C-alpha cells in the first residue's frame, strides 16, 4: 500500500466514528503472544504489532484490543498478572508500548488494553506478602483466604470448582511449615482471587486504570467482569452437569453476576469520564441472555459487553434471528449498542465450531480424539457466511486475529505442545484453548510462516497453513482476507454500524434476510439453493449460481426493491 493510501485510510478511520466511537467500531483482538514475533524467541511481542499496523489499517478496523502483555509468569498466557503497570519483557518494554500506541493513533486506530481484576498472579507482590504475613493479616485480607473444614482444616472451605477443572481452593503451608489456610482461585492455582469487598483492592485498581489512561489508551476490556464479587458466606454451589464453566448458561451462581459487582463499574465509569476522547470499558461477562448481559452496560456502567449469547448460537436461522432481535432490543433498552463476536482466544475458532457435529462445551476445545470433528471446507464456508451476517449488524463487532485468514482450530496439536491450564488441570480430559491460539501465518515460505525471524513458535503451526498465509491471501481477490476487507469497507461506506435492522419477509424460514439501510443481506442456512432477488451484489461469501444463492452462503446487495 502506498503512503497516500495509508493517509487516506487513516483519515477515514479517525474522522468516522467520532464521539462515542465504540458504538459502531470494529475492534480487532490481538493475542500478543501469537500475532507477530519481532525478537525471534517464538512469542509474539509489541514491536511485532507495531510492524503490522499498516496491515490492520488496510483490513479496515477501528481499534485493537490486546490480550494481556503486562508482567506475568504466563501460567495462563498472561491472564495471571504479577505487575499491572509494566510490560512483561517477553513482549517488550513500556517504551515499545508507547511507540505502538502512537503509531496506531497516527493511523486513526484506537488501543484497548486488557484488565484482569478478578485475580492476580500468585507471583504478585501482594500475594507473596499475604503468604508471608499469615492468617488474620491485612495482607491476607486482599485475597479470599479461609480456614478449611474438617477436624484439622483439611477440607476446602466450600465445594466450588475451578473454571479450568479441579477444586477452586488451594491450601497453603504457613511460615511454621504446617498446613494452613486455603485461598480461592476460580481459575488456576496460580491465579488467587482478590477480595473486592476490601477498599484497598478497589483503590489499587483505580490507580491501574489511571496508569494506562494517562498513557493514552482508549479503553479496557475487563476480564471476568461478572466474577469480582462473591456471595456472602461463600455458600456451596453445584453446577448442573455439562454447565458452561464461565456461567453463560446459569442464572444464580454465588460467584457469577452478583449484584454488588456493578458498583465497581460505576466507580470506573466516573474515572474514565474524567478523561477526554470517549474512553470505553468492555465487559467480559458470560451471562445466559442478552437482557442479563445488558446489566453491565447501563448508562452509568460499562460502554460495551461482549455478546456471548450470540457467539454461542449454533448455525440455525431461527435461533440466530431470535438472538439478534433480542440483543438489539435488550441493549437498546439501556441505551447501549449491541456488540457481536464469533471468535476469541477462549473459544473454538468459528471456522471449525460452526461445523462441529458433537456437543462441545465452552472451554473444552477439540483435539485429535474429540468426537464430531468438523469438515474444514464446510466450516470455512459457514464461517464466511456467519461473518458477513455479523458485519452487517448495527452496533460494534469484534474480530479475533486470524479469522480474517479463515484459520480453523488447530485440532492436531501434539499433547506435548499443549499449554492451557485446562489441559493440565483435567489430566488431558479437556483439550482446552490452545487450538485457537496458534501463531499467525504471515508468509508461505519464511520460517514459522513469517511469524518469527528464527522460525520459533510457542505452539506448532499446522503444515496446511502455508496456503492460508497473509501474503498469499493478499494476492488472491477470492481469499477470506479480501472478503473481510471488502465487508469492512462496505460496512463503513454504508454506515451499517449505526444503521437499523429490519427483517425481511418472503424468504424460507431457514434463510436470514434483513435490510440495514440500503444494504440487503441474505444468508442461506437451509439445505437447498434459493432464488436471489434483483439487485447488485456488493459482497458474496461464495459463488452465486445463475441468480441463486447456494447453501451456507451469504450476500450483501444494494438496489433491491422493498
Ligand atoms: C478470561 C480470559 C481467559 C482467562 C480467564 C482467567 O475468561 O479470557 O483467557 O483464562 O479469564 O483470567
């Protein structure tokens, strides 16, 4: 791309969303360890992001959300933070961060960082101090330490299970060498939960917000935003069999969605409002319905919440129609935009997920021995159609790195390569999330497909990914990359982000048909081709044949008579 093109594109991006940019923005999730590695150690880094900003500009996204790059022992790929106000040397330095923010802003691209307030790393100085200080101390009161049950305190304080499998409590050894108290960790043992009823914890995080806001970030994605407050007395809770471990399917859980959590975000809302430029908060709150998710985006709380009910909807026209309508209604009722998302670093990539033929509970992942493995070609066809539907919806959309290349889940990773704590904590029973986290292929011919100059990659890349490499797809107008580029350009040109959705009648039940402004969108989710209406096709996710739309294909048209 030539520099005048870049300048033009940057102008278009920076001038477009304007006030409350997050209402319509397309936000691209960077998983730093797998995006691009400039140092050659096999783990992506911040200079790697900076080096590819023009590719993201060309893709046409408005903002980047970066998964954690703060100091961390990387027990949960950075979601175990040891210092909230520094960059881990694996990813670079604070100076690299500042350079990346500046370079992104120069291109009209905003930056959102991940904030992990539910728990820290066990290597955080506060947790180390808590271990040293002993029972009853102010240091322990920042976390959830409790005495065990049983005659000698040998049983955990309650029956809660970790999201990653196994018990949610670990017993510590006290300074005198004797077994002592237990601490709560909803995730890995290395991720102790904070006690958010403690004002010291609240004050700490106000400081963390200000640290990054002062450095110019445009917002925060808030990790486990439904988990900070635990019900009084920490009552026992047994989830239904095969429940979604993040609470997406359950209404009353003593550690998910407790009402007190909203005061934390009201407080944060006020802090962000002190800053210029429409800084935004986005909640990762796994709730069963759009109405419950919308509680996080009431006018004085967060600005966005991930729409997980949408992500978790199968490839079925009736279910999609219902969740889309419900989402628009529920978010509008609190004055917030709906968001849309199909993939992220915790779920099976949608190019595989949409063609699974067996139940696959959230977080379990797929691997060599999983039942119902997807047919790759079918998955990609559906994924392209699903994306064309998503990017036509009013509101804000999230894209996960690599989906623009049509990357499938990496199913055949060797056991020895797996790193997700889920895999270890379930003794290999759940594969976990490594399959959606494999480093990106940039080039067909370079070592590690251009991910890293030395050829190192923290997870092995499938050999079939050479043909999916970014540089290969740039040359091919029929590629998934070009589909994303053209959908994003048309979304911008037709103002779909702040448009209005109107369902169209006259189509079979298994077809999604709607209009957003001048654009008519038709997605065939049925089992037979359907005739297309008269109009100009501006984007198609697969070939249309003699005026008909094949199965698992979507089109955007203009000029269709109402
Ligand atoms: C969130 C993150 C996930 C992480 C967990 C614990 O769900 O998205 O990757 O493992 O929180 O921090």
